[in-house]
């Protein structure tokens, strides 16, 4: 198994978006700027090819190119986790071997995209075969009820107790899953718990999670870090105030509380910030003129936290 250069840390991680050219190829210059921007935000790790990174849509060749370019630019300064989700253990293990060759530190498994007549035993078997044969430390991405295949509570607990599992991204928005994850952590102190619900960071940090793994981390990373710092100092009031500001920022960028244009909004902001060159995305979300104007206003208002010097 590949050895990471250091212990995984809590704090703020980013589920990084993937930049594309107008032709739909990897935008390699924007990848460099994106990595540099994340380092300026002082994030503690990058998660590539997740939902926000368009991993479920991109080709295996694109994923390998993305990992290769990010690893080359990071140069070991922060750990790189990569989603390797698929519909069989054989395909997951093949993805794991590829991302390991390309320099990733952690292989992350989310629920499979499709399983027919699925039972808890089927789900557990799929995960365990991949975890126990993995050439890398493993992360688990818990999408709760929002995943195409639901991973039952008992199965999730069993997975997190596996010795190769080093991190959990909890996007379940489930109090019961939170309590279960914390109980597992009391048994396995080396398991890093990262909250993926960026609209409610305070509750998870207050409960005892180690940090945050946010789809908006590429633009809200400074504010998220302020929340983490305030919580570490026991200043819940300040943390809640920053969370409120961060939520308003995200709702503007994502197109309101209904999240009308999500990735395109995030990429529009990054384009206006000079990090990305286009807003191209696989789901083909579009911002529209009104959304562009709102994002320009929010950039002007929040420039100090969006573009740290």
C-alpha cells in the first residue's frame, strides 16, 4: 500500500471542480491555477472526481489526466483523494490501481451507480471486496438517501470499522448517521470524519467531526476555515454568523435555495475570479444573464475572502 507523506488532517478539504475547455477537454492551465488557488486557501486536502468534480460523467482517461496534473502541481504538499466508484468490485479495483499509479493518496468509494434487486448483503460484499484488496487507503463517501443505491446504517458502520478506511465524507444529512460515525470514531481514533453538508458546518463540528469536505471549498474555503477556527475556540456565535454569510454566498453562486445552476454557477464565479477559463460542465447547467450579474455582485462584495493574497 502506498504510504502517505503524513497523517490526514481535519480542517477544510475541497471537493474540487474540474475545469474544461470549450471543446470539452481537460483545461490543464486552469488545473494549475485551481491547485494554486486551493493552496492559497490553505485547504488540508483535495478530493477529485467526486460529484462536484464530475467524476460520474468523465471518462477514465480524463480522470487519469486530472489526477496526474493535480498531483504534479501539488507536489506532495497536501493529500489527494480520488473517487473510484463503480458498479462492481473489479471495476473499482481497476480504478484504484490507476489512481494509485497517477499519484493519489486515498481512493474514495461512494455508493455504486446501479445495482439490481440489491440487498444489504450485496452492498456490503461489494464494498468489502474493494476495500480489503485496495492498493491505497480508502475513504467512504456517504451520500445517505441521495445516492442511487442506499447503503444501510449497519453496512456503513461495518465499512467504517475496516482498518484500511481512513476517512469518511458524510453527506447523508442524517442525525442517526452522525451519531453512528462518532461512535465508530471512538473505536477507531485514526478515522477522519469530514462533514459534506456545507450548509450546516457548525452542527457537525460541534458534535465532534474533524473537519469539512465541501463542494464549494474552492470559493468558500476561507469562510469555512473561519467557522472551524471559531468552533475550536468555542465561539459558536461567531461560527453561526459566518455560516449564515457563507450560505448566502453559496445560494447566490448556486442559483438560489433550489440550486438552479450549481456547477455552472461555481464555474462562472471561478471564471470571473480568473481561475477557470470556461463554465463548461457535463450536466450542461447554464447560469443565464441574471445569474451572471448576481455572481459579479457577490464577487465584488466578497473579494477579500474569495481571492486571498
